[in-house]
C-alpha cells in the first residue's frame, strides 16, 4: 500500500522538469482538496442540489449581489 509520501513523490515526478515551486504547491493543494471531498462523499457528507442552491444564494446575498 502506497503512503502519502509515495503518492506525492510520484505526482512530483510526473511534473515537467521546469515546474515551478508554486505549481507544485498548487498541485498538492488541489490534490488535498479532491481527496478530502472524496472522503466526505464516502462518509455521506453531501449536500443536495437544492441545498447547494440555498447556500450559494445566501452567500451571494451576504456579498451584496
């Protein structure tokens, strides 16, 4: 079973040789968010389409839109 470190090393190895530190950090951040989302999905922590629409609507109102 691969460790998180193994996964990160493979991800970095697949990046272009001239990849910037910023792009590496972004990829790690993106991967963390995707993994967290998949974990929450497996645990049933989801919102319905209507729930998301309500949340976005409240967010837009609070932003003055």
